[in-house]
C-alpha cells in the first residue's frame, strides 16, 4: 500500500492481479518508500514480462500450476485410463531403393520447408561452459554444430531449387534461444558471417523463463539473490510453438506457400543425413506430424514413441518421456517395465525430437491453442506428506507434446531410422558417460564425434568404397569404435544417390586415414588412401581425385577430461588431433 504512489496505472493493475492471485507474500519484505524504489519498479517490469509472455498471463499460469500441483500431490497418474502399446511406423533402411526415393521426394519438398532449431537449453547434463551449438561436431575440421546445420540447410536449398529449375527460394531458418544462450548465439553468428547464410534468412526467437513456485498453493518464489525479483527457471522446449505462432512467422510462411516446419535439437551431428528421407515420408504419407525415431535401448534417456489407448476408445501416438515409460509399463500389465526384448532393444522406438509438422494443420491447431502445450510439474517433495518442496519448482512443457491436443482425425506418424545414421547427440559429461551401462550409447562429445566418422565410413562403404574396419579405443573411460576420420561438406553429399554418383572404380581407405572433402564437385576414382587427404575445390570447380595417397597422416592423442590445461571443447572428448602430415588437392 505504502509504495502504491510509485507505480504507473498499469503497474497498479499488475499489483492487484498478484494480490487477487494470493501472492501478497511477494511484497511482505519491501522497504519503506524512498528505499530501493528503482528495484521496486524493476520488479514490476519483470511481472509485466512474465504476464505477457505466457498464453493467458500469470493468472492462467497460477491456475494451471494449482491444478497440476494438486494432481501431483494426490499421486494422480497422468496416463490414467491409458494402455500403452507399440505403434507401427515407417521403417527406413539407409541406402535401399525406397530410402532413395524418399530422399528424392524430400529434397524436392525442402524448398517448401522452414527449419527450427531449439537451442535455449544450457545442457546441464553436459556441463559445458559455452553454448552447445558452438561445440565442434567433429574436430577433424572443427566445424561447429551451428555451422553444420546452416550448411546443410543451404545445401538442401540449392539442391531443391535446382530440381525446381529456379534459384531464388530461401529456406527460413529459426533459432529459439533463451536468456542463457541468446547473446552468445548472436555473437557466434555475427563473428562467422552467419556461416554463409543471409542474415535476413535467420530469425532468432528468445524464450522467456517462467516463475518458480514455492508450494502447493502456487505461491511464486522470491529470487534468493534479490528480494525484488521472482525466481524464474526455463519452461522447456515446448515454448517454441507459442513463439512461432505469436511472432507471425507461421502465417508469413503459409502465405508464402510453405508446407512444412522441421524442428530439431542442438547437438546431433548426424541428423541431416536422415532429414531428406523423413521429409519424403511426411510428403508421401501426408503426415500432419512425423517424429523421427531410432531403435531405443531400454532406460536410455530418450523418450519412447508409444500408442496410448484410453478405456473410452481414444487413441494417440505420442512420446512418453524416459522417466515415465518404466512406471507406465509396470502399472499397465508389463511387470518388468522398460526392458529390451529379443532384438536387444526396447520395443518402443526412441524419440529423437526431430519433428516434421505439416504447416496448414499446424496453424489451424495453433489458432485454437495459441501454441500452448500441455504442461507438467515435477516437484521434489521434502517428505511423504507432499506438503513442502526441497526447492522451488515450475511448470514445464516439451515440444513433442504438441500432438496431445490434436483431434483423432490428425495423421500422426513416425519414421524409424538406424541410430548410426540419424542420432548421436552430445548431452552427457565424460564422467556420467563413462558410467553408462555397456552397450548403451554414451551420448557424449566423444561418442558424438566418433558417430560422424562411423556414419561417413559406412555410407562410403555402401557407395562402393572399401573402408577398413574400425579399431576399439578408450577415450575418457568410454570404449568406442575408431573409424577412418572421413568428413565432407553437405553440398558434396546431401543424399545417398549424390554420394554414389561421385565415386567410381576401386577406392579404398585405411583405418588410420583422414579424408576431408571441402568442395562440391569432387569425384573419387580408384583412390587408395592411407594417411590424410584434404580436397579443396573452389565453388564450381570440378576436381577428380585419383591414385594413391600415402603419408604419416593425423593421429589421435588421448587427453584426460580433468586436464584443465586443454581447452574444454577438446578435453570433453578425450583426444586431440595431432596433424603430422597431409596431402592437399585442389
Ligand atoms: N531446449 C530449449 O530450447 N529450451 C529449453 O527450455 C530446454 C531445452 P535436452 P531433454 O532426443 O535425446 C529431449 O535437455 O529435454 C532445447 C526429449 O524431451 O537436450 O532431456 C535444448 O537446447 C526426449 O524425449 O533434452 O530430452 C536442446 O536443443 C528425447 O527425445 C533440446 O531442447 C531427448 O531430447 C533438448 O533439450 C533426445
């Protein structure tokens, strides 16, 4: 009351809203008028932001929170009435005829697609100090994830336009950032000239954090570092839908004749090898929603794609998050929970959070929901009475929960690809990765890089190159397969047919070799490589690589992740590349 005169009429309104919502405790410790007045104004700026960035405002946030907290306290099962079963989807085999025709269709569709990278997370499990998209996907060339993603989109754009006989179409590229990642993402783009993309083609959408909750009545938590602020935490990647909707981008894209929106995550160096084919599946099967999936090891930290059938007859295909799948199965007649079957994998395909949405139906749905996604809350209670929390909690939402509000007529499908070609994220720090049960993927910087070499080696093998078998090696306590270090620019090998068309004769690559292809029109013929070969080719120059290349090459020198004299992005992978000798061709 005493501070009311400091406030603008809008701020007085906000104060009233807070009081009506049972949040008077936020003002209890405020100083007398004249003391900390600027901080008090800043408090209302924050409240205004929290109010405007959430669909329905703070009133809606608190109402939803009370409902979800009550359900959580009562131990209500979010899957009440639902029985899980294994759904059927499109299963692709890299390189076979059907895969090749899906790839071709996907490349044709790409000029009608927009790409959305969700990169607002700090990656707490990885514990890296920088932003994850700046990490090298592999250290042979040092290409970071963001560069690799942008180059893939540009290569797709070029190939798709070529097939359509034009050159003008630009594929929109959106990055969702947060306060944790925004400034550093902008700096990374700007200091690298947007990795060759036009700056106007890239749009950044920043997600806001949401208010933390102190108790079951959804009293907002005071920031422990500043009594004039509400504590906030990330709301999750599900924010991407409301941001795309409220930015007006979806409508612009629709008006421009686009048909697809593709969502993907921050550190999967393989993903774009799977994108053309899965976009082809979306177009051929006319899916409104298509999630990309890989065979999943039981208890692996990726969600399971599941068919949920309700006792009232409703049924949907949806991701069940990794921490919920096991309890759901145990509660519904699968006493062993989440376990591998005779194939060595869980029967539920693993969600890799690569979603392809059909734009028309997406806009239709979002104009009803405003992009709000079904949320959840995960409070850590002090004891069994569930009356108080160990630390404040907040509502969260996930982008893959989008189909939850769709009508039963929606065509929701999924596409399964082998992990070796589609999924190798960098999520776990070396210490935790080394503890992953044997046979399960490490999801570390080490395994992420090794997976790129493995995939490229296997692909060249399928295209007719004799690639030597890998050797087993241990880096940062993780046993990995070390294949020849083969990398290429996306514009060289966007699809399997394109790669095949650039290889002829008897080519071979030894295990200790490194091959870097930087140009577009590079043709390998009767190449015998034992060492390191770098092929540079100017934009349209055609380079034929033939004959034998033999030199000392590049070796991998182990480093320990605890050795802080080594830069963090190197030591988290457990090796550094020692560039002893190479041959360059132009
Ligand atoms: N992200 C944001 O942009 N904003 C946020 O507030 C949070 C994250 P994590 P998670 O494919 O391996 C997901 O933390 O959430 C971005 C799926 O839910 O890496 O544990 C962040 O920058 C799960 O079903 O993953 O698990 C990153 O790009 C499974 O599919 C992305 O969101 C798993 O990913 C994912 O964030 C997986």
